[in-house]
C-alpha cells in the first residue's frame, strides 16, 4: 500500500546521536516537514543509541518512529560491531577508521528509500557532515548524490516521475555549528548519545573520536555538554 508522494513528508535517519537529532530538528521545526524517523538495530555494540533515538523522536513530536533490524554484525569488519578496541584519545586522519561499518549508510539509505515509498515521503534526511565525510566514504557528497539517482531509478515512485531527494542539511557544518543550530531550535542534547564505546550504564567514555569531536564542539562555544562524562 503506497501513500501519495508529498513534498511535505520526509524520512529521517535518526541514530540518536547529536548530528541526526539536529537534522531532525531542522527538518521538523525549521522546515515544518512531517517527519517519519527510523533507527537501525544493526548489531552495534553501543545499543544505548536506540533508546536515545526514541527519546529524541518523542521530544520533537514525531508520530511515526521505527526501529528496523538488520544484522551487520554478521558482516563484521568494524569496531562498532566486532570485539575490536575502539581507538581512544586520537582523532582519525585521512585513512578510513576502524569505526567505519562496511556499507552501513548504503544499506540504511536503501531501507529508508523503501520506507519513503510506503509513507509517501519525497525526501530522506541524513545528518552527514564535514567531520564525517573526512573519514567515512558513505557520508561524502558524491556518494549521497549518486544514491539519490540510484533510488530514483530503482523505486516505483521514482520511475513514475517523483524523484527521491537525499537532504544533508549539516553537510558543510562542523560540530560547533551543528550544536549552534540545534540549540537555536530548542533541541535537548541531553537526550542524545554519541559515544562509540559507552560504559554499561550508558555513560559516554569521553575518549573515542565521537566523544572528542562532541566535547570540542561544545567547548568551542564555551558551553557545557549536558551529558555526564567520567572524571
């Protein structure tokens, strides 16, 4: 059963992290789009993000939040899905880091495209940004543009003349600029979770790439991250 495609509907990839939460706030509050959010239970070790995604969606008034299960741990090859140490206290360089999950965004966007067809959304929103695409190939503009073309060619709605748009509103923003946008929109960053290697109680480690970038973003604005970090 397909709904008629609407330019006012969007599917938002919502991991529960800082970036995706800001992208959702931008889409729902600044653009006024009706947002359907989707998180993925993909076999990740840091599963606290699934609870965070539901909390963020609820706080922003999303009526349709879904969790789709796909077992990327069966593929492996990442510190986020295998028993591999997450690098600490070092930013990744130009090489692709061990926290890259093979084909993750390709798979997530494909599933989101299917959901977009079902609910009649004309857009998929992703929180990819300049920090991500410096190291992750599936966050880069060339990939996102290429996927939009592929999704249009490979879907019923696309073949009937309703192209699917991939929107990355944070693409050229650094972490401090992303946080500034979210705060302006009233986003509660205390609901988000970004850590690659959180403690069993959900407290962020404070030392992985994701934690370091996040803390630096708040520090650059002379603001305090609302999440607790270990002493």
